């Protein structure tokens, strides 16, 4: 920031395993978003490297990185980040644009994920015509539609009431387990952290604890 140097992360050395559901905890300003953005290839680290499935994502060029993210990474945002001029169906079909399938196949795949998140009757709705919870369900459908290897979610339930937050969490966990994917999410809510296998706590940009959860909720979630 101007002449002031902000160190957002330091000494981060972390392996995340396939199929894991990891929760990143920490106070505001502790570096959670910076960490997620670097892991997802959205921000380059000034030092250090990130590997996903053996690929050093920091050595990829801009186009290669974009293609890698399309294929391997899903992201769920706190403020949904849906395209306002596209319907729910079109938003969810968007990540499939780059997979080479035709429009009908893309829309049929998108419709099937939207039905799985309970939005079968909202496909033609625009984001402004949906509640926060419905918009985030659309965001989840978009993140999972291309079956990415790893999904990052930065406070995905931060703008939602507690009942909706739990529904959203159960959906993300259900998809992650069903497709044996990997989920890394930031949440402040201890009730939601109970669904994680592992809890990583940051303080001032450093990992201060990294623990396997003892009582992870392992209920069957049908998606
Ligand atoms: N664009 C930026 N420019 C300068 N400093 C930033 C920027 N974004 C975040 N920071 C600083 O980096 C640190 C980590 O921020 P962030 O990763 O957003 O934390 P969290 O998501 O845990 O709230 C904070 O000290 C924050 O003020
Ligand atoms: Mg943040």
C-alpha cells in the first residue's frame, strides 16, 4: 500500500489431499482470502509456489492458467458474483463454454445440477429475481458443473441467515463427497466447520494450527 509493505502471508507450507474438506479459520485480515486467491491461481505469490495435481500453476502463462482453472478449479464467492444479464441456467452453463460441448449439452448439464440444488423451477430467473440463498445455490451449481478437481469457497455463507447457510454448506459437502472432489473453504461459523475434515487456522498471515477434526459430520447428503 503506497510505501507501506503489507505482508499478507508468511511461511505457509501446506499440502491438501484429494477428497479433503478443509476449513480455513482466522480473524478478519489474517490472510484467508489472500491464501485462497493464491491457491486458486487468481493472485500470484511474490515468493513461493503452488502445485495442483503436480502442475506448478505459477509457471503457467496467462492463457494456460486460465485454461487450467477452467478445467480444474471451481470458486464460490461470498457475494455470489453471478452475471446479472444471464439467467440461472446460462450462468451455470458458462464454465462449460470452454469444454467443447454444444449448447444443448451444456444447458442440459447445467439444468441437471440446478435441479440437484433445488432450483429446477428457477432456471429462467435472473440473479436479481432470486434470494441470496438461491443465488448462492446457483453459484454452487456453477462451481461444480464442470466437475473440477478442487473447489475454493471464500465465506460462501457470509451473507446468508443461519438456516440457509447450513443448507448451502450441506450442498457443497454433498457434491464434494459425491464426486470425490476437494473443498477448501473459509467460514467463521463453528457449526459449519463441523462438516470439515480438517481445520487450518491463520493468524497474521501464518498457520497457527492445522488439525484434523475429530467429530466431522459424516451424514449422507443426497445430491
Ligand atoms: N489489495 C491489497 N493491498 C494491500 N493490502 C491488502 C490487500 N488485500 C488485502 N490486504 C491486506 O492483507 C492482509 C490479509 O487480507 P485478507 O487476505 O483479505 O484477509 P482475510 O480474508 O482473512 O480477512 C490484511 O492485512 C489486509 O489488510
Ligand atoms: Mg477475506
